[in-house]
């Protein structure tokens, strides 16, 4: 049994290392001259593991598209209609001051904003805006205004709404459910990708090297780019001379199809916690000095552009909606 030196010296390519015995059926796989733990994980590898890979890239694109809808829908939805106008209301006559077309539409029908004034029961005059799909009132038109008793500032033209998009009734509930589900899918995929990236980074920094032998593989019900995702099961011998298993799923089956086996890094305290080198999102390679690097810096940088663009776009829109246009 070989114990890695604490000063970061190389682990010698000893064929007696656990899980690295010679095979009579296939050529021996060269042992990477990997430096012993603790290892420095390059920043590019680290962040590509966290933000790269299919799950993360899909999640960021998904959240980017869903977020675009969110910033259009949420600020313009009639949230007040869900709670302010469910009980008894007071009414008062009002007059339209202005009516104009908005940038919103429902089922290809334009939404119009009507600004009005009315006098409430407390004698005060109030102005507000109501919205209607496909209905535009003329300036000076008489309307009936309904408002919350005790708070005339919360009002709407009868038959209209306070937001460009209505969310009352079962239709509104359905919209909210769909919106939550869409966000849930995006965040779920993001969490899966982050968990995988965290494991990869932890193993790169402190994992023990072993050679995994393919025990089985099976197709899953998932496909990516019309390619079936397969689940691979590898078994390896840890430094305690016991055999353990680790699983990996990928649609890039060639990455895990070396007949000589696949190298992995495992946690010596919990060997089932392991990550295959060729299945890490960061595209990890080991140079001649035993140091970690990314196989393709250009590809790694490109994978970081999607989350950077999505976060930047959302931050900019959030600033406009919450600060500039409030």
C-alpha cells in the first residue's frame, strides 16, 4: 500500500496500487503521474466543473429563457386582484383621463391602459390606471370605479384589472403553477450540475487515484441530442483492499469506454464517494509534471459565457425594473 507524501510529491506509477493491477486481456493503462493531495485545482477547471457540463448549461439557458418571461410577466401581473378585490368593495363614478396602447398583448390582442380619476367617499380625489385586453376607452368617458373600503388608493375600473396581465380564477392559478414548475425544472437541473461539480472539485483536490473496471452499463430513459444517456457502473479496489462501486451517467459513451478501465478519484474515508476523471465537466487532464489542467481552455471559457451572460442580463433587467422604472 502506498501512502501519498504530504509534500505534494508525485504518486509513482506503481502497478501494485489498489485497483491498478495488470490485465492479461487488455494492455495495461498508463498510470497518470498525479501529484499527491492536497492538490491545487486551477481556477478554470474549478469553475468549469461548477458551471459547465450539460446539466449546468441546460439549466442556465432554461433559466435565462424563463427569466425573460418572468421580468415581463411578474411586474405587469394583477397581483392585487388575488387578495384586494375578493371581499366587499365600494364604488364611485369616475372619468377617463387618458387611454393608450401598452407593449403587452394576450392571444395577439393588444392590452390598453386607462388612466382615470374618481372621488371616494372620504371626499378625496384619486387617480389610478386599469388595464383591459382589446378595449380602449375615449378620454372623458364615464366609468364606474370600485375600490377597497378604507383605502381608495387601491382601485380599478369595474370589469378591468390593475395589471396588464390578469391572474384571477383558475386560469391565474394555472399560470402560477406552470411558472413555478418551469422555475423548478431550471433550478433542479442547476442543483444537479452544481452537486456534480462540487464532487469533482473535492476529488481533484484530495481524492485518491484508482483504476475502475467496467462492471455493467445500461441505457436510461433519458436522451441528449438524440443520444441515449447510459449509466455506467465501475468497480475499484480502494487502499483498504476492499472493492467499491461508483456510477456515472453520460450520453458521451466513448469517454467511458476504454477496455483497460477508467481512472477515478475517491474519498479515502468514504470510497463510494468518487468521480471519474473522464466524466468531469471541466475536461480535466494531467500534465507531465503531475499537475491538473483543462484539456481545452477555449471550450472551458466558452462554457462559462452562458451563465455570465444570463446573470448579467438578469441583473441589468432587475436594475431597470426595480430601480429605474419604479
